[in-house]
C-alpha cells in the first residue's frame, strides 16, 4: 500500500480490530518498514531507491520554474519496487502547469487529492507524469503556499520535503534516509 493510513485500516480489518485508535504511529510503521527492508530487501531496495531518486531529480529539473520539492517514500528512504514518486510544485493555477506540460510534450493525467489545511479539507490538483521506472505524482499548490507548512490529510503533520540541492546531496552521499 502507498500510504500508512490505508495500510493501518486494512491491517485492523484483517485482524478484526474494532478500536483503530491504538494503531501504531506513522513513525513506528516507517521504522518497521525500514527494518523489514534491511532484512529482506537489502540488495534490491537501495538500488531501486537510487533509481527513483534519480528519476525524481530529472523531473524536478524539468519543473524547476515551479519550485519543486520531493516528498514521500522516495525522500524518506522507504521506497521499494512498487513505489511512485511524489513531488510538490507551486504555481498561480493548475492551468499554468497543464499548459507547460502540453507545450513541452510531457504526457500526463489529472486528478485531485484531499489536503487538510487549517483544520479544513480542500482538494488540490495532481498531475500524474509517466517516468521511465515509476509514475510521478505532482501535487500543485498555490504560490502563497510555498512558505507555509502544508499538512497531509492523513495525519495532519507537515510533510517532509526536499529541494533539488537536497536530493542531489542525498544521491551524492548514497544516503538511504532522507531529511528535509
């Protein structure tokens, strides 16, 4: 599963747990996932993570005019063979991004994602781009959101995010764990 919230709900259903308030935190799940990957995917996962980070960096350079940030499992180091790449970009409108993608002949699909902000849920546009090894989900935020801490609808915490230079540093260091 691509997000911890869905994974926790599915696990609770599978064991018949009615009380979902005592489920592990996202940080605990991330630690367990990293331990699992170190034990069972120690050869494959670091190679795949590097490939995904390189792919993310390529798309970030293409979208440099929109202040791209890498987020999600590719940044945190828990990405695996089925992971996608998640980017945040900032623009006056999603039409600006759509026109940019069309002008540059970059194939895409559009969707929306729920975002929790100031205790309110809003929908934000998401463009799915098709990389060589993974889909790239590009969430479009307003320019005024660039300096704000946007919060993920699943846990209400600000997402970790990294700029181009930070991703380049992760790759240069061969780091398996990202910090934003």
